[in-house]
C-alpha cells in the first residue's frame, strides 16, 4: 500500500502597519504660534502688525497653504522690520518658518500698531459671512489679509506708497471702501455678472466683532452695487449713462458735489460744479475726501443726477 505524505505548509506573513505620511498642521493657530516663536528668538520684543494668508475655503473650512507674518521693532536706529513665511510641508511635524526680505518698502507710522489679543481667527471670521465664497474661475488661491485701517487711509497722504503691496487701483479702492478705524480680515473674490462681466467683490470682516461688509468693483474699476444692493433702473454698463470727471468739492451721506476738471461738452465746461444724489447704500458708505479725483457714470432723471458707478483716480493720472 502506497502512502502519500501530504505536507501542509502554513505561511505566516507579518504586515507592518505604516502610519500615513505626516504633515505639519495647517490651521491658523499653529502657524501663528510658529511665527511668534521664531520672531521672539530672532528679534526679541518685535510685534506682529499684519498677516497675509493664501489657501482655499470650502465647506466652511479654511485650508492655509502659506502664511506671511509681518513684525516690527522700534530700536535706537529706527524701525526694524521682519517678514516670516510659514509653510506646512509633507513629512514634517511642525510648520517651516523662513525669514524673507520685506517687500513693503515703506509703511505709514500709523500701521505700526500691534495686533490685539481679541482678534477672531480667519476661520471664525469667514464663517461669519454665512455663505460660501465662489471659486476663482482661473484656479487662483484665496488671499486673506489682516490689517488695521485708519482715518489716514481716506486721504491721499499714502498716494506715493504701495501700502498694501498691490497696484494703485487696488490700494485706492480699498482705502475708499473699507471700514475705517478697525482691524479687519479682508479678501477679494470674483463674480461673473450678466451684462457687466467680471466684477471684483471686496469683502471686509471686522476682526473683533465679525461684522461683514462688502464693496464691488466693476469692469471700469468703479464702485457698483453688489448683488444684494442692486437697484432697478439703468444697468451700469448701459450706453444711456453719462460720464463726467472732476474733483470732489464736498460730500455728505446723500450728496456729492464735484467740480469738473475738463471740458465735457459745449454746455458742460471745466470748472462747473455738479451735485449728485447718493441714493444707494454702496455709494453712501464711500470715504470721500475733498480733492478726490473721480470719474462718475450717471443718469439724468428730470434734472436729478443719479450716479451708478464712481471710480477714483490717483493724483498722477
């Protein structure tokens, strides 16, 4: 009788459980903590005065890709500036902090005020909007900035300085529409509007109270109603609107007086005073100053001049 020997081999495989790739935290508190620690070691006594964040905001969650934290220190030699770039990278447990050459070449003295301790986090500030932010059609990241505003922003004492590190058009629109005397988180998002095309919405969130306001800039770089404020009547892009340029003489909550700075027609000569009714909320909140150079697109309603869009011009234009 043949016997067959059957050998059963049991293989034991040991599987090592590998934790997923680690990455440094991307929340604001962690990035701020890392920046503050670096600043305290690099320039003891320095104070934070501005924050610039880039990232994305979806489903009520802010994902920060990079943060720039600006510090200042008054010394016997004068003002010392420090700009720290903070990133969260794959494979690292802590944010990476690097010192950068500050791109803001000049700042106003009023800006050198330390960020107070009762500031809302950017996540909390954005949630106060109670609405999603539109995705940029070209895939650009969200830029969110923490700055202090001041009454000095309303006049042209800043005109030769890129205070925000942006273009003059952005600077002027921000200075004329942002709430003054506040610490604010602010950002700009794009809208595609029927008849108008691309519109930029400037969103301002009080960094202490969470109150949010916004101002919309039309294709001609002028201030136009945001959708929530839109009024019936002639569309801002309509060919029926008239146009005039001039210098602000006086302004109140419901009235704007300008003096034309060029000949607009045979009947409308340079030096003519014109009074406009500011009957829409987005126009009543502008920080007008005597001497501002403006371009106004308006309609004439039985002798009443109603602006639909107001643009500011820098003094060098």
